[in-house]
């Protein structure tokens, strides 16, 4: 082979190498862009609010069987719920060891026992607050410390870590380190963990959007399914509804469970997302 032929072969090899390197660079850039900006399977959480409904035992008694059915339904899809209880629910559950044992079995299976606090600015105040001006109110039941002594009897660990609450600036509880917040804004469906300060405590917050609650600002299933593909890396899908919504709109919530499962989304307890 003469020198001219050798030179031609070398040039061709170099050109092939350059093409391979260029393809590699393009693939790397596209891969990095996609991994940094999009995720095929974002993580989600579903918070379920157990309302105060006047602070008595009627609402928990009526909706306890609904909650049992809801958790059983979630378990069929391997979805782990964040169960946020107002304190009257704790009073109701602690009266019956079989209910407490069932609740803790849910916890052991990956569901989270959390707090739902209606402070004095909420129309359905649960009676607990740190506000001095409310101590003479006939609805007053005690301080936030009193409330937490009650709520913390629910989890086996004796420590609730997550809350969805109103009146955060006065009533956020010491030791509760995760906050679920939002509800009506379209921007609440997707969020990344943010540090906020409530009542002097640094708390990690995730947003959630109402679904199947029966109000005009509810997210619909199409919006939620669009978020599966539009979620950027690190964004979490947050969804919230009340336990009684399952009783009224079971088909909608079942459709949500099925959609999340069929699209391979993991639904985790808030504490397991943020820990």
C-alpha cells in the first residue's frame, strides 16, 4: 500500500472517530437535559384529611369504616397514604384498642400517621391553639402541646412528623418537621421541598392540590396525568382529599389509584419522601 492510500485510510478512520465522538456528545447532552429536567416516573403523595367536624365523636364514628375501606383500596395498588388526623379522631381511636392496633398495622405497612390541625381562624376549629385570647372561648380545649400529647399516642413511635395545618404562625407544633400545604392553586400540584419557618420552627414543606373534593378548583384526572410527564426532576406530585370524599366520590378516587398504578408512579408517605 502506497503512502497516498495509507493517508486516505487514516483520514477515513479519523472521520469515523469524529462522527462517533460527535454522536456520543449529542447523546450525552440530550440524556443530561432529560435527566435534569424531566422524569418519567415522579414520586407522588396523597394526604387524606380527617376533619374535626365540630370536634365530637360523630364524624369519626361515621367515617372510620370509610377510612378502613379507603386504606384497603390503596393497599390493592400499593399506594402509601399520609393520614392526617384532627385530635378528636385520636380521642375516638384511643378508646378502642382494636382500632389503634389496626391503625398501627397500616403504619407498619408504609402509611403515615400525621396531624391535621384546624386552628381558630378555621370555621371548623378543633379547640386547640396557643393563642392567649382564645382561652376564654367556650370551644377552647387546650394548647398545641396538649393536642400533641394526644396525637402522638397514635403512631407506634410516639412521634408525629407531618402535618397539614392552619394558623401555622401561632400553632405549629414543636417536633413536627414536615408540612403539607396548599390546595386550590394549579401550581400546588407539583412542588419541590422548600424550607419554611412556622412559629419559630424550620419545616420542610411540600404542596398538594385538592382532588375529588367537589369544588370548582379541584384538579381533574387529566391535569394529574399531564403532570406525570411534565414534572421536572425532583418535583413531587401532591394530592389531597378528605376521608368523606371517598364515601361520596369513590369512583373518582379509584380512577386516580388506577391511573397512578398503571403509569408506574410510586405513592409514598410524606415522611418517607422527605427523610
